[in-house]
């Protein structure tokens, strides 16, 4: 059923017209007849037509206010006197109607002159033409301003009658607000309950997943410990078998030396040949006994094994000869061009030591110092004639690995990997003292390898390989600082109580070499296959580069490094049988060397040194040689 449409009442309702008419009669004025058109006001009315029945009126002329009619506005009750034929155009504008017309796009501006209300005609000064007041927003009736109340909530105006109704409406709305608040409170209770259920569920999931991860870690820990135990057992078994073979070979050799039962010379020769072959085989097995390298990968939580078998990796060919520069030490660009165009073919190969390791040039006589691990000594070689002029050794020296010098003090420092200390010699070859002992405290070492000195500050940088750190000592052995080690807070759960304790941790993994360049300390983090550069002052890390692999810029068991006069970094990539040259910012410049026994090829790089004249000296422990480039 269609809804009845409520029509809006017109402006001039019959009720309003009658009330207006009655009001005028009560005021003693003649009621105003509705106007049909504008011409009606201007018909000539000089006199009234009399009829016989019309009574004779007073013919005395009356004084009229004006001959022109006056109309009252039905909305605001303003009295307007009609003037002229186009009085409609002269009526004051209705702001409400003008606004509606402007909203629908109809202009109401008639001229550029501002619209002003009509002036009061002469002789009508006593007539109240403009009525004041305010309109009720509910019943739309005009009221005196004092009878109108403005609501502070809705900002609307109400008459006295409508104001009471409005107050009642607000009271009714308060009841609705209460219902809404009750409903909101109920919804909040349900949401709180749902939120708590969710939090409890998340707590349960955390406990479940944490238990799973803890169990997985404990299981992985058990597997790793089992694997390490098997490695230890296998090493012990093979070592025991090798020790038994050595002991048996020694007994046979001793018996052959002291026996007098063999009279035939041919039998003696046969015995000697057998002993010699057996000894060579045993020596080979001893040298290969630790061929497999095992490193614990902290990030992947696994034991990483890599056989110490060198590989033939990528290398570079030199640039054409015309690309060479006259002064390679002029700047980085000239030195980069020099390395890229240089033909890395050794001009001399020295083969007078079995297993050479670290190498260095003495700052006093330019002699070459070579760490000979098999002979438990350091060889001092005169470079011009390639002859040994001195040996540095002492009773406690077991396995010299690397060497460094302090020119001002005239001292030589040699790391001993198996004795876990630093041997100090004078430049004349006299053994002065030994620094450190086996342990993990500051000033103690576990299998130290790389070593470097800072002549400006008179400090020694020692790579404590077994303790995964670099220690800084004074020449007398006093501890100064360390690199790669920091303290952190670790939480532990004991007896259902969480406890926090401070532990030492390191970012290095079996580092093997160190070098000093200006204000930087370069460390070869061999276990992580990366080169890490630290600030010499605050020991903060400023750069690192490298990864595991055989491509250019990657490493496989790198063991040694050196820096040239301009800070370029040369890394002995032992597992890939090559030397890689990097700029101070870590950008790769050149790769040279291949796997082999010929000149310019390597079996296992064990030492490297760069002179001020950019001569490169590389020792090769498997090819038993020292190469001069």
C-alpha cells in the first residue's frame, strides 16, 4: 500500500490570511485585499460611485498618509510600501530563496550595486515597517528573541512550547544511550573473553613450538657431539695405528743398526731399502694425517669438513704490456693497473727447506726469514746469494708458523703453534724470552698462528687461532686488548628460574692471519672464509668481504694475508691454490696462481709477504718451495 505523501503547506495559508485580516481589523486598519497584478494599484480612484441606497457620508476631505498601497510580508511581517510599476523587482531579496537558487545554478544578482532594504517613504515615519524576532526551528513560528532558547547540544532555536518537547526528547534519548552503553559493555565483555582465549592459545603455541625447537636443538646437539666423538675416535684409532707403525719401524731400524747376524752385503742393502721405503711411507702418512679440516659452523650449527686437497680454481691473465704504469705507487689507480698488467711468473724459486711456512724481510739487513716447521727453526737467508746465514731456534721451539719484527727494539717474534707461545729473539739470533702459555685467559694462547707488529705504538698483534680472537700485547707480554671478542647477556633456565649471566662471545672462527695498515687491522677469518677489517682505535669492524667457493673473490681455506704500501690486501687462498689481490675497500683487483708444481703454481700456500718495492714472496708447504715474484 502506497504511503500518503504529506504536502508542504504553502506560504499563504487560509488560516494565516484570516488571522492577518482579523489582526488588522482589531488594529483599526482596513484589511488588505489580495493583489492580482501590479496594474491594479495604479487605477484612478478619484471618487466613489454613489447609488441611491448609499448614505450620505461626511464630505469633509480626509487626510491620508499615502495614496500608494502597503503590503505585509507573510514570513517576516515586514511592511513594504509599493512604489512604481515594477515594485516586484524592488522588493528586498529573500536570503533563503536566493541560497536555494544559487545551489541549483540560477544567478539572483540583478546588478553590481549592493541590495539594500527600501527606505521609509516620507510621511510614514510612524509606521513600524520592519518587525524583529527569531524563528523556532521546530514549529517555524516567529517569536520574540527573549522567548527563544538555543540548545547547546544541537545548536537549534526553540520557542517555549517546543523547548519543553525538546527537553523531553533528550530525556528519551538518554534512555536509548543507556541501552547502547549496556550493549557496548556486553560486547566488550565478549571481546575481553575472546582476547584472553587468544592470548592463552598463543602462550600454548609458544610453549609447544619452543619445546619442539629445544628438543630439535638438543637432538642436533647430541648428533653433533656424537659426530665429534666419532671424529675423535677415528683420529685416535688412526693415530694409534700410525704410532704403532712408527714404533715398529724404529725397532726394526734400531735392530738393523746393532745386529751382526747379517753377513751378506746384499741382504744389508735389501734391509736398508725396505727400511727406507717403509720410512718414506710412514712420513707421508704422518704429513697427511690431519689432511681433513674440521670447522664448526656457528650459523648453520653443523660440523663442516673439507679435505685439505687443493683445487684448481679461477685466475686472471695479465693485461697487455702497454697498459703498465711507470710509477705503480703513485695512487690506487696506478697500483691497480700495475697488478692487473703484471706477469706473475717467479724470477726465483728457493727449494732448500722441507715445509716452509711464514716468511718476512728483516728491517735491519733485508735478509729473508723463513719459518721451517720440520726443522723447528727459523732460517735466515741472504737474498742476493740465496744462502742460509743463520738459524733461530731454542729448546722449546716445536712448530714455528709466522714471524714479525720491531725495528726500534731490534726484536723478532715467532709464533709457535704447538708450544702455544711466542718466542722472542734479538736481531743477532739470541733467544730472549717466551710470551704466554696454553690457556684461554688473556695473555694465554691456543695454537697461535698469525702475528703482526705496530711500530708506531710498539704493540704486537697475535692471532690466537684456538681461542677465536686476536690479542694485543706489549713487547714484554702485558695484555692490552683483544679483537673479535665481546660480552653479551645470556639467559638460562635452571630449576624453573630464569637467570641471566654475562658470557664472552666471538665473531671470529679459527682466524689464521693478521696485518696492520695505517689505522686499520686486517684479520683473516679463515673458518668463516672472510676478511674482516677493524678500526685500530676503537676495535670496531668497518669492513668485511669474502665467502666460501672457487669463484673469484671467494675463498677455500685461506691461511695467510699481507698488505702492500698502499693498503692493498693480498690473501693466500690455500685451498684454491692462488693469491687474490683486493683494494683497501674489498674490491677484487687480480687473481694469480694455479694448482701445480711448476713455477708460478702452488700446492698449498703457507706464507706471504710484500716488500716496499712490491716484490711478492710466497711460501708453498706442499711444493716445498719459496717463490719470489
